[in-house]
């Protein structure tokens, strides 16, 4: 295997050092929120957003006032996007069926899909107001049937962002807060004097939001580790440098630490893409951000074969993977570690981010090895149940259970089975022995 790096990003050691700094800040901040509640949240909001309203929770009239600031065209576009996302989420939910089967005569087993009872949805809004994140989290939770959905996003220019508020409300949020970053995530998970805690946190965010969710996991559920945006372009000679460069920089503009990787088996395309990126960065309005991400986290990897490209892609496990080759379906069949695939030159990651209907909250930092992205199923818990309906079944299962418990030395467990054998089978099983 011969892999050539025409460009590398920051060494892993430096990335780990950055992560350690974030981890320490988040740990201290969450302890402060847990200790001081609303006072800590207000201090953090003043520090990071210069925002300290009488209440961070929007009233119905404040929601209406914000929505009145959104143009009719923007409202129509939000409705269109939410219709696409709702349609796909409803189809996903329909695929998740409650089941009940009789495995033996008189033995009934089943499961029910029950919504999480309260969810906190974070909508990022640092450099860019992520209106689409409201659709992806709030609307999907609503389709799942979550009875309490709270949503939070940072203020923009000292007030709630009108389009984000509109999207949250239209998607079905029951409570809308104007809070950003760690203070929002911490307040929703830990609770304060004025915010009742939730059972689960969802939504993407910057490195601090992602780390806060990681530290809070266990105390609450989380959707997945969704940190700074990652993108990968897998391309061959069937496409040109303009498409590759545009797709890489289109995601690098998210933040200063958004990895963007080109994997190709064409050195010519790789070098042309590097040149095209330089050309685009000179004219891109968001170049101040995108250029730093590309400088520190951009990579160009040239492989000898499609098999090598596949191995590299699965190892990196990028959040977004744009595939533009002469065998896109082959990558669909063989890719196993990623957030979402975008197949062919006609599609692109921005479609998935904003409107096409799939969810844009996706695993980062190699989490695609063990989880997929946010979807309606993340808000549903599959709970099993069992029922024994006949004396014969209670006796038969009880005898097997008793012997297997004694095999492990669990006498009390065995007696749970034995008492049923005695009661429903009329068999004399002495306490502390296995049913024969």
C-alpha cells in the first residue's frame, strides 16, 4: 500500500493538546453551573454573549414578535425544509414497529418503542445562525412523540435570532431559551432554579458544546459526539478540481478546526484541487475562517487504488463523505464507518445540512465507527416485556431457568423459578435446589 500525503493537517499530538484544554474548561464550567444554577448561567451569558435578559425563556408574545421579523420568503423556505425532514423522519419511524410473538406455547415476548420523555435541543449560532439545526433536532423529536422538547440557541446581536426562533417554534419546541454554548447545554442537563432538567441532550456544536455533552453523558443521554464539522471528498478522474475544492471549502468555513480531506487516486486531480483551493480562498467571503481550517486541518491523500481509498476513508471515518467516482455504489456497499454519504456530483453536503431531508447531526472524531447520526430512532427507547400465560409454560420455563441459575450459583434466582414450578406444576421442589 502506497499512500502519498500532498498536504497534512495538525499532528495528532497538537490536536490532543487542544482537546485537553477544552476538557478542563468545560469541567470547571459545568461544576459552576451545578453549584450556582441560574447565577452561573447568567454570568456565562454575560461573559460570552453580552446578554442578560429578565428571563432566558421566551414568552409566547416574544416568540411571535421574533417570527414577525422573518420575511415571508424565508418562512416559506423553512416550511419547505421542514416538510422534507418530516417526511423522511416519519418514514423512519414507520420502520420501527412494536412487536409481540409467542416463542413457545404460553410464552409471550415483545417490545415497545417509547419516546424519551424530555429532550434538550441545542442549536448552534456562533459565527453562523444554524437555523437548520432546529429542524434536525426539534422536529425529529416531535415526530418521535417526545412530550417535552426544549430548545436553546445563543442570541445574535443582543436578541433572539428571529429565523432560529421561528424554526424552533414551527418544529414543535415546547420551551425556547436564548442561551448559547456550555451554559445552555449545562443548564438543560443539570437543571437550575428556573429550568427543569431534561433526560437527553441532542444537537451539534463547537468543541466546548461537544465536550460538555461528553462529560454529561450518563447523567443524561446524548445523541452522539457531534463536534466541529468534518468533511471528506472521495474523487477520481471523473470530476474536476472546482467541484472538489468547492466541496472541501464549503465545510471548512464552519469553524477554525473543521477537518477537510481529499482522498483520490489521481495525483493530477489532487494537485489541481490544491491550486483551485488557493484560487477560491482569495475570493471566498468566509476565507478568514476557511483558510485557517484548511491550513491546520486540511489533508490531501493520494492512493494507488480504489481499495486503498476505501481503507483510508473507513479509517478516518469522517462525518460527511462526498463520493464522486465511477463506482459510487461500490463505495455505498463497502463503506462502514462515516456519518453520512453524499453520492455523485449532483448532490453535496450542503443539501444534507439544510434541506434534502436527512439529518445533519452526525458523528465526528471517528464516532462513525460505532454510531450513525441523529434520527427519529434516537428519541425512541426500545423496551422489552414478557408474559407467561399458561401453567404448563410456567413449569417448563421455570425448570430450565432453575437449573441454569444453579449452574451459576444463584440460589435466590433459582427459587424465583422454583416457586412457579411448585405453584403451577404441582411439583415438589425443595428450597435451594434446582427443578428437575
